[in-house]
């Protein structure tokens, strides 16, 4: 159990955490969420013992081990396999001692302990974790220095998972993963035997992994049961209650102020007026709901072009003399919404760069409209922003010759109005910098947007705003992302980049997930041959699993819709109980007793609907596993 008690942290003269308090359940899988800059990473560092709070404490049972990924990726000549094995420090120390120990009694103790911690199974467990995160057998035995920073962060994650701490702290673990590795990580974390505190902004990841949501807002913590969707429903109810309470308090304040104004001067009512004044002074203001006007994405729509925008005919692409993709046949039209799928390293970025004309075909041909403008977003553009310059300076340079009004208008589309436009980039959050990069690449109203992992560093609300902006945009979109919610909401065409080429994938994102899970490379390697499983049987089993999961999804959706309807009815009854004037006509006629009786009946029906939803969700998880 993790007990967060009245934690206060001030950084740079600003209060980040203000008496944050929460008690996490034993062996709970808790998702820590909040807006960019709310203090999530700060709280994780406090829990990890890397930051001393100004007040309060994070307490764990004595002897508990806490696991947290360091900011720097591992490096050197050690291999990923060796690095992961070394993460179990007790096993590593015992293995060294077993080689050097000459005392028979101590040697027996060492071997007994090695047996107790199942040291013999450690190499196999380390290999399975690495395979799950995308390292094949050859890659597991290459030096760390031969990998990019993103892949070395995967090694750090693998080492952390292998060490099995009592409290597993994960801060955006999916940022360096492809969709296949994210699916594996979900499965691993669902069966993790200890407590997890997970920072993530991915709806599906949170829904599939956590059983509680810890919401950080205004320096305070609130714990909600369930996954992200359950949190959204509960938060909506809470916001409705707060809005209703604010209206009631406003009316009460106005009534008291009116009474005081009319009766303070008269001797006969002066005491009552003073009493009302004291009541008014004690009336604590209810905090307003946070509405961030800077949470904005608005892509300028391009002028019309005749299709196609781009045609690839048996094209090849790569770097130098190394061919990465070959025999590419692809057509992109002005209204296409394409998601590029496939493991990292298979060539998704190579294809994106070819479409953006940053690479020329090594063979075959590529035809593109001469009038077409392309906006290409990558994380490198975010990292290359000058921290000493402001968004206004960046955009002025990018829109050379444009009027100041046009420059500010483009910045305003992405929430950089007023002081934000003149704030140094170094002082912006990661999400704000990503928004600025998007503003820069769309300044010319491109006909084609190519977005390579645009959601990194964006919180859940910002991701939802980006989804809405993409759906309102009239140009073509090609997107690479491991955020399934974004892909489901924005893409209507899937292209699988695999085995050195790219081809249309006939199906939905859910079908692709079923395809990935059916492949199960670890099972195929370790168990497939022994069981005599062939590809035909695997496809049949995957089809049966998809059919069963579709029925379960229908049941879950029906229960969820029932929950939403019943919750809305309960909110209407609450409105009638606390503010009869604003009540629905049918409810306004009921007495308080009748309203309370009806509310109690609704609570029973809501509990039953929640049970149905939970049963369907658990059955769906079982099918996925």
C-alpha cells in the first residue's frame, strides 16, 4: 500500500503539489492522470525518493522495493540481455558469490536462495520480456551503444519489469513503444503481482490496465475506482454537481448581500444584518471548473486539388545503398485518412519521409501533384525548437513576409494568444511545444498532413482536442501512432508496413490488434513447434476469438449505454432535489420523498448495470489473453 499524506512541493516559486493526499489500495493498478504541467512527474519523483517534498510524505510498508526508470537511458558495451539480468541485483550478487565461495555451508545457503528466487528461470524470463518489447534474439545480444535512445529506453523498461519491485512506477512507458509492444505491455501489467502507479495519457491503455484513476488537479489528488472511461463518467457527474452547487451558492450570496444592504441601517434589524454578514464572510467560494482556452488545435483547410495527391508505382526507399522498403504501390487521395501500422524499425518513418519528399525513390516511381503542400510533423521538430525564442519569433521567421496579424492568427489557432505568444519556448510544457510544432508545419494550409507520433507529451484532453481538429480538417492525413483511440477516431484506411513493403490492411484497428495477438511471437517460438500449431489453426483461432470478442463488446457497450442513461436520470433527480426551479417538468411535480425513493431505485439499477458491464469487460479481457 502507498499512502500519500499532505504532500506539498514548491518549484521556482510556484506550488506544484498542495497538500496532495491519497491512499492507494494494496496491489492496485493505479493510473495517475492530469493536465500537462499539473505535477504528475513531480509526484512520481517524490514517491521514488528522488525529490524531497516541502511538506508531507509518501509512505510504504517497511522493506518495500520501489522501481522507477532513470531519466538517462542505459549505454555501454553490455547487451540488453545482460542489462536486464543484472537488474535483479540479489540474483546477480548470489551468482557471483556462488562462483567464488569456498565455505560449503555458505555455498549451500546461496544455492538454496537461488532455488527460492527461481534463478534458473531468470534468463528465460528476461528473454521473454525483451521479445515482448521488440528485441529479437539477435538484438538481445548487441551492445547497447548500437541502439537509438528510444530502444535503449525500452531496455531500461525491460530491466525495471524484470526486477519486479513491490511498487512499480511508470511515467509514460508507451512513449517509446510501437502498438505491438504496447499490447504486450498491457498484458504484462494486467497480471503484475504488486502495486503499480502509472502515468499515461492513452485512454485504451488506461482502460485495459488500471483499476483506479488518481486525478491530479490544482495540486490536489482524487482517487476514482475503475478505468479511464469510468473516471470520465464520474468526473462529468462531479462537474455537474459543482456547477449546480456554484449556482446555488451564487443565489445564496446575492440573497444575503441584498438583506444586508436593506437592513444594516435600521436599528431594529441591524443585529440580523450583522449575523447575515458573518454568514456571508464564512461562505467559502466553490472552485470554478478549469476551462483552459489555450487547449486548441485548428488546422487551416487547404484549397482543393484533384486526386490523386501521390501515387507510388513499384517504388523503393531507403538510406544510402540500404533498401528498407520495396515494391510500394500506394495511392493517396485528398480525402484519405491513413494510419501506418507495424512494428518500430519496419519502415513506417521511412515511408512517411518518402511521402513528404524528404527521400527520393531508389527504384520505381513516385508522382505527386505539383501544387500539393505537405505538413510533416516529427518529434525531432519539437526537440529542435530554439528554447530561447518565443512562439511569435518562430512563426515570424517561418511565415516570412506575412503580416503581423496573419502570424498571430496562425498562433491563435493553436492557443498561443496574448502572453503565451511571447513566452520563451524553454518555459513551455512538452504539450505546448508539440502544439507550436504543429502550428509551424500547417502555416501554409497543407493538402497532406503527415504526423509521426503526434500525441507524445499531450495529455488526454489535448489528444481529444487534436482528434477533433483532425476530423474537422479537410485535407488528407497520414498518421503514425500507438494511441489506438486516436487511430480509431481519425483513420478510415489502414496500411501495414511489414516485411519490407506496405500494403492495405483489410479490417479495423480491432482486427489488427487481433492479428497482432494471434501472431504471438513468443508463443510461436517457445510453444508452437511442440504443440504442432500451424498458421491455418492460428488464423481460425484468431477469427473465433474476434467473433467472441465482438459479441462481448456489444454486451459491454449496451451495459455502458444503460449506465449513461441511468446516470443521467440520477443527475436529473439530483437537480430536482437541490434546485426544483430548474427541474424537468415531470420531476418538479414529485415530492422530496418520491424523489428520494426514485433515486434509491436508480442506485440499485446502476449497480446492476455496472455489474453487467464489469462482467462483460472481464470476459473480454479473458478472450484477449
